[in-house]
């Protein structure tokens, strides 16, 4: 049985999410506590806001979301600049966000009551485009550059959607058959991809990360010592360490960072590219 190790230095997050790897450092957030953490052997709080649903790396720092905006944190002077100011209904907030191979940001929203399909997936470049609607909890977006595919999760559907993707135009051009993951405990949440195109899917409520090949065949299961496993990303000098974030459960357990050595190299975290945006 493969079991991830707890990173003992990591504090208990309420909702640990959005791990990214940039220049030898792991960053992740506690969405509900509104904190960005860095981990390079030691854990530090890098930045706080009222709520921080996701981060993506960029050349000079991080791009991060609040409930309904996207901001830019510049590391060298701790400066924060507004990139996109959105207006959502009170019960709607940003959730997961990732960049495609061109550095174009895709960020989704969710119903904070986790019931109604009131959310969307947005593409944010020189304008804001809604690319998917009727989403309840937007999660897990990742691309396979070789296969020209985008994988996407709306957690309560317990499916991984598979889209044909035009990388040149950063757009969805078709949809294939989804991968049904309803036989696993919990709901699929964040996901990442390795250099062979295998998917590493965190299961919120399922205490594991399940590894699928691109066709949806189960390759293996990685056990995590927390019920709510939220997201994962590859890092380490050789890009073979899978970092896994978790959330606290209803008993107050869980929420630490975990890691496990992988046999296959992972794909690096895609950076946000400012050249795609005329707004900046
Ligand atoms: C959301 C949580 C939600 C979980 C499971 C996460 O991405 O931030 O609020 O409970 O997905 O669907
Ligand atoms: Ca998530």
C-alpha cells in the first residue's frame, strides 16, 4: 500500500488547497483562513487576505484569487495589484484556478452552499470569458499538452470531463466521454498530471489520491491520513515529489500537508503570463 507522509511542520489548515511549485518552493493556501503558505523545509505565512481560493505562479511572484477578484502579489516588495475585479452573488466565490500551457488563467466559481449549479468556469486573459456554465463546485482543471486535452471536474458530478483543446487559442473545441469516478469514496477535487499523461486526482471525503491513465483506467491509489484530500502538485529537484493538501473534517482532524515520492516525473506548475492580458 502506498501511503503519503505528513509534513510535520505544516499547521492544520481549515481548507488546504492549490499547491503550486515555483523555483524550488512549494506554495499552497488555506482558503478559509485566507493564507498563502510557503514551504521549503520550513513553513511560513507569505500573505493573507479575507479568503484565498487559489494561487498560480508568475514571473515575479504569485497571482491569487479572493472571493471575487484576482490579484498579483509581487515578492520583492510585497506589493499587491488588482488584475480582475468581478462581481459575484453573495453565495458565489472563486474556487480552483490554473493556467494552460500558454499561461492563460482559467478560474472557476462555486455555490458556497455546495448545492446549486450556480458557478462557471472563466477564461481570464485580455477579457473575461465564461467558458462553462451550470457548475456547482469548479475544481481540478489540468491540461495534457501532447494529447491536446483539458480535464475538468465539477466535484458533485463525480466525473472527470474530457475536452479537446485548441492550445493556440486557449479554447475548448469539443467534448469526449467523461471518466466516471463515482465508485470511489468522496468527490473528486483538485488534480495534476505527470509526464506520461497520468492524472492524480484528490478525493475530498475519500482519504486518497487516485492515479488514472488518460483513458480513465485506475493505475494505483495513494492513501492519505486525512479524510478530506483536496489537491496535489508535483515538485522537488527531480519533479518526483507529489505534494498533497488536505482540509479539516467535521471532527476537526486533517488539514496538514502531505508528500510522497513518485516513480514518474510530474509536469511543472504552469505560470501565469502577463503578455496574454491587455488589462495589465
Ligand atoms: C472546495 C470546498 C469543497 C470541496 C469538495 C473544494 O475545492 O473549496 O469548499 O468542499 O472542493 O467539493
Ligand atoms: Ca479544490
